[in-house]
């Protein structure tokens, strides 16, 4: 099947139910969700029906509409989700069947995305979201002696009981729904084995994926059309394999048709090495859709807060990804305007522009220094910031991948400094690709960019820029010791 350009968008199991009223639980109300995504550059909608529970009445897993009697509902969103899922069930309406049909009517390819190990809210053992299976089998957790993080309490796929439990839902989803593709979302939450067992975990997840491939082939014959398979994995091949997710092998062995290298959640990763994935996949890369995964928030790392992406940073991510060989951009946590977890004002523009390289590169864009937020147990951190700045010394280089260099317009380097006693007196010099940049007025809203006390700006001569990676150097001339906590390049081709 030929690759299809455009945007892939993941719709999770809670968003629609938790952001609508009871009156919206109708066929018309359901279809408004797909109406919002349709008609622009969204080519695939991946409908996720599950966390630990499912948002329809399943025969094999617990239904979100019937939490246990002791369940803690925590927030109003939870009660709304539960109530609305129950209303649809009582009306005999399966929302995923409605959405699949609506997608096809709008020319969108409908997929089902299954979260293979979701552990939302496990810090509260009595949360409404947890399955009875998880509660009743603490011995199935991957690291019960860990520090109590969510990932420690994820299921251990090294146990056959865990694999068979998840297989039951895989089988039911194939039997229940007529979709174009099925995604195994291994990035919710990315840790599937006891620490130290990831190498043998590669074999286990490959065998599991082969089992899903065989099932997809069976149902393709029954449905009379191809059923594609996809997988979400960590953004770097070595980290994916180090966590048991050997996406390269899955591609080479014909087990998947779409591969989504992606961060986890803490930050969008502006440096996903798509070209490395393509090289490792070899000849099969021509058959597989490589989709770069974009989260809806970004951070420079360390203790600095996650801020939402905007249209300019989303453009920057997309332009770089396409330049590196991505076939698509895959949006995660980008919903419609009925949620406060997405970039509401920019979502429509994102849906209009990010599905094609030509439209993505036409507007202003930001290329941000972020970090890799999911690593194998014990692996060293992969982040360039923060950087301590000492007077009379150049800092180590920082690099940003900008895609194609601009031939017109304006390019600006931005340096965010942390709060300090003399931050207002700091004087920096900067070079990009060894070319000196001219200081200009500070950006006047640094609070919108991850806790910066000051956001210094420098004009970059366009002739200094190169396709792909560009390297920035910083020199502190005055103001005493400072800390650089945010670095980005903004390019406006229109000037």
C-alpha cells in the first residue's frame, strides 16, 4: 500500500468523554469530533479505546463506566468520563464504530491504537482508572521494589500472564472493529520489563508483535482489505532497543507498516534522528511510513517546567522532521477546542499546515533545544541544558536542526537566562556556525518560555545558516555567573 502524506492524530480514551455534556452523547455529538479533525491535512485518526480500563463495554477488560465500588473519582473530569461512557453504553451506541464510519466518510483513515501498558494515576491505588487485574496482582508489576514511580508499577511483560491478559484485548479489538490499521502504543508508558531484563524483552515483544501481525493477516482476509500495523517507540533507535522495543527489527521482519519514533511526555524532542531510523531499516524503509511523533509540550530539561507548543514551535518540529526524511508528523495530545491540555488557539492551523512540507515551511518557525525524556534504566541523561556561563569564556556548543536553511527573511537566536542577582546586567556575545551575531532587544515575554528571567535575542546573518544542524556558541562578557536554561532559533521566511 503506498504511503499517504498528511498528519496522523491520536485521540485518547478519555478526552471526548471528559469534555462533553450528557446531552452530547448522541450520534450527532460523536460525529462532531471527527468533523473537527476533517477537511484539512489530517489523514489518519488513531482512536485509543483504553487505559487500564476501556471506554466501551468490553467482554474481556473492565469498563470505565463501571468503576469498582471503592474507586476514588479524584476530579470532576473523571466523573464526567465515567458517566458519559455509561450513557452511551445504555443507549447501545459504540462510539468507536461511529468514529470509524465517520472517518471513512470524511476521507480519513481510521485506526485503533491500543495502549500496551498504561499506568496513569498509579500513585493512587484506589483511582477509578485502575483495572481489577492490576489491583489484584501486585506481583505482576515490573519493579515493585523501586522508588514508586508510575513506571515501576507498570506490568511486567516478562510474565506470560501479563501478555495473555493484554492479548485478550488485542483479539477483541480486531473482532469488534473494522479499522484500516492497528497501532501497538508501547510508549504508554514505555517500561515493560524488570530492570536488567530488557535484552530478553526484545525477543518477547518481537514475538508478541509477530502474533499481532498474524492476527491482522487473518482479519484482513475476513474484512476483504489490508490491515496495517503500527508501533510507537522511543525517539532514538538505541533507546528503543534498550527498552525492549526493537522497531528496526520489526520493520525489517515485516511486522509493522508504520513506525512512530517519539518522546514520552516531558518534552517534544526536536532532534529525532529520522535519517538514522531510515538507514537502519535499509531497503524496507521505502515500504514503512516513518512518522515523527510530536508531543504538545516542550522543556529544556532539568527542573524547568514543561510549556505548551505553539504553532511556530510545531512548524519548526515538522520542517526539521520532513527534511530528515519523515513521511508524516504524528500528533499526540492535540485535541479539539474542548480541552485545556492542547494548544487550543493553534490546533486548527496545525491541522491545516503540518501535514505537508511545503505548507509547514512557509510560516515562522522555532527550533528549540530540548532533551530526550525516555531512556533505558541506568542510561546517562541526554540533555544539553542548563549551561553555566562564566565571564570571559565560550560555552560548549549547542546545536539545533533547522531543516532547509532560509534564503530570505529573518533569523534570530534566543537565549533564556535563569533568575539571578545580576541577570539584568548580563551581556552576552553569540556566534552561529562561528559567525558573530548582532544583539537586539530582549524578547518581552520570557515567562512564556520555561521560567526564563530574561530572553536575550541576536540577529543571525542568513548567510551563516546551513541546512540541517546549526551550532551556537555563547560568550558571557559581563554580569557575573549566569545560567542558560533555554536556547532556540526563530526563523521567519517572510521577514
